[in-house]
């Protein structure tokens, strides 16, 4: 990674302006021309160092609620159970984690009623207990990765 | 929260995968959507103000830039102190998400969750120790769960 790429990643994870020539304005602060900044961002995207460039939306304010749930899955059945859980379109993310509760997934549902209904359907499809862990309070969401 | 209207939804659909890499990206969007550029910019600013857009910028692929250790640190702290402590832990720079969630006794005694990203597990452990210092005597139990495999990651997309 070049120093310029590093600077763009470190300093442009937020605050990209909404104006007629935003790359010009953001580039000035980084000592880059408009074309240079566009080129650096395109290069970072092409290399896969960025997953995206643009607005990061707050899923819940778009009308969907996210909630976390976990299960204790017997190792021998792990892949088969993962397949059954992942088949639910409401399951947005699913991670294996090293704990007795070894499968953790995020549900995107529009209402708490729908969340509970999907969890019951997952319990029925897997024969396992789902530990429902909706957030009670969000203290912070956001992350700045330094490179 | 005021509902999003159809124009907002079209803007979200057009931008959730990214902004055009053109000198006037909002004008490019306006052309694609057949809207006046000023309206595109006004609506995006309004969504930023309302928190519908958390931020606009580069979104690093954290695995590709070296943050391969991701630890979900979980803590059992007294319920009457969880808000005060969660606010403090949420302000720590290494913490990306911090939530109060329900316990499931006896299997799951933890009520405070703080996601920590690092380059190595040793980094994550060090950050977990810093969180423990902030929590002090309130900690009755703790654990760190590392993700060992991504089983599904579709992301969240508004459906057209």
C-alpha cells in the first residue's frame, strides 16, 4: 500500500462532502487533485482493500431491525445446521465462534413479532434452542480502521 | 422518525453499493435518477442529519487491510451499572460495536457486548484487558469469542 493510499483509508472513512465537486474538496485536505483522489479510490476498490465507497446506511433507520441470536450446535451436525439456518433469507450474517454457543447469526426483520416468528421457525427446522439476544441499548456503533 | 419516501428509497438503492467515481458524483446520480442535482444533495444531507446515513466515505475491507482477529468480548456487569459502563466502553477506540443484551442464565451470564478488531488475537486480548480496567470491580465474569468461520454474509440491502 502506498502512503497516499494509506492516507486516503485513514482520513476518508467519513466526512466525504456532499457538494458539487466533492473529490476536489476532499482532495484538497489530502494534498491530492480531484483526478488523483478518484484514481486512488478506484485503485483501492480494484485491489479489494475497500469493500465499498459511498454512504454507509443505518439499517434500522431504513425500516429493518437487526438482532443477534446464538445456538449450541453439535459439531457433527454443524455444517448441516448452518445450511438450514442460512436458508432463511432473514439471516443476514452467520459466524462460527469458539464457545459452547458456537453459532451466532444476525437476523434482519421488520418487527419484533417477525423476529420471534423466524426464531421459532429456526428452532423447528433445526431442533435446537435459539438464544435470542436482541439489543436492549446501543452504546456505540462505528469503527475507524487505521493502516 | 419520519418515513423515507419513494425518492429517498430510489436514492438509497442507487447508492448502497457505492457512489459514482465521477468528478460530480451527485450530478451523475441525479441524471441516473432523473432528479435535480440540488435535490439529490439536499436529500443525502438530510439523511446524514437524521442518521439514516451513518457516514459517507471509504469502507475498508478489514480482513484485507490486516484486521483478521475479531473478538466479541462479553462481560457480566450489574444491570444497574450497565448503561454507565457501556457508554464508557463504547468510547474506546478499538471497540466497533457496544451493546447491552439480555442474559440467558445459567448458560449465558453476559449482558455487555463489545466487539474488538485487531491484527492478531494478542491485540484483541490486550484490548480486552483495557476494557476490564475500565469496568474495574464491576466485572463478575468475562469471555472473548473469536469468529472461526464466516458461514453467511449477505450484508443488508434494501430490496427494490
